[in-house]
C-alpha cells in the first residue's frame, strides 16, 4: 500500500513536534535555587519582586529588572556538562555569566545573610520546581574572603564541603544532611552547583552566611563600598509616638517572631500584635518580618 506524500509529511511533523515538546518539558523540570541557607536571588524574590526591602535586592532589580526575581529558579547554563569554570568567568559566579542576573554579582557587604553555627550537623535545602536526577556540590569561600570584591573561582575552597547525589525531595525541596565546613567564622558565601545527570544543564546559586556570632549584615552598613556601587540613602529615624499603642496579648501557643530562626510549615508566631502562620519552611533573616514577606507568612489574627 502506498501512502500519500501529504500523509507522510503530517506524520513526520507530528513526531517532530512531540519530540520538541518532550525536550522543552525536560528542560523546565529541573529549575531551582538554594533555600536554606537562602540564595541571593531566592531571598530577593521572597522579599517581593515589585518592592524588595533590602538595599542589595533593590539594586539587583535596578540592574537586571524584576523579571530576574520572578525567574529566581533559572540561573542556569544549558550545555556546561561539569565544565563550570570554562563557562563562567570570575566576577560572574552568582549570575552564571548571564546578564539578566548580573545584579546578584554585586560585590557588597550588606547582602542579607543567614547566621550559621561554626560547626556541626546542618540540614541544607534546595527549592526545586520539579524533581530531576543530579548531584549537588556546595563550596564555601576561603578564609580572608572579602564580600566587597567580585567573587572569583579562586575565592572558593578547592573542594566542596558537601556533595549529595539524588537527595530526597520533601515538600518541593531537596533535603541534604551534612556537616558545616570546619574552621569558618564571620561572613562567607556558599556557592551551590546543581549538575543534572540526565542532561549537561547545571544550576548555580550564591548564599551569604555568617558563621558563629557576628553582626547582622542587614543592619550594619558596609565599611567599604566598591567603586561604582550605589550607596543606599541614609534612613530617617522613626519618630516614637507619645501615645503608646495597645498591643493585644498574643496566643499562649504562638512564639514571638525572631530573625535567624528556622520555622516549619504551619508554625505560628506573633509580630507587632498579630499572629502569622508559616507557609514555607525557612530560616528567617532580619528583614523578613512576617508583615514584609507574604510568600512566607499568612496573617491569621
């Protein structure tokens, strides 16, 4: 039996379209970014793409636009296949060399940072939009790291302090148990690389951290500002009203919200007389008050 040419053409076109769709679906399934300690891009997204609260995130929007925050899970390279240093130049590690995310390469000392213990076991989480097979390598900066200088590959320790292959996915996040890097204190940066095993694509993220007791980076301005970095305006001190407002008594089972604290989904806290319920597990930063980050907290009373 002979098939007409039109029938064959339609069949081939249909097969090609199906193959293209399958490739597109595969390409979008592995997006993600570090959740705990939170990455720069994901932290700025949680602050609110339209009106982030921290000076660093505001400048990131000024440099790359709000779409970079909405696309927080797309700092990736499609065909890197483990050759990360070949594809990403010094000074552009946090953006993976992509102009859209250049705001996250800013060298400044006031990036919101998660405070971590100096040693011990820690649960790292990586927020993912869909599961995919692959490995995670977490690097930490060397001693003497200066956050006011562009991040170079040489600023990272030569080997990852944690490697995890196909970690479990729990409630939309990959969970990796491991030891914190030894001998670190003060401000550092954790650089995460997620290399897919079923594709040459890889994802990258930068998480600012403070090991041990340190000053809060979101309240202490940088002592040195690199050339070309806009200086945030001086905040006008708030005026204390003469009449003290009456604050309702919080429920007995709700604790007061605190920064640098891990919160689980469903946990309730009080803040400025209101009660909030946690929507997403996270470690709080000083500018992540429940009233400021509706992506993390729901007002219940």
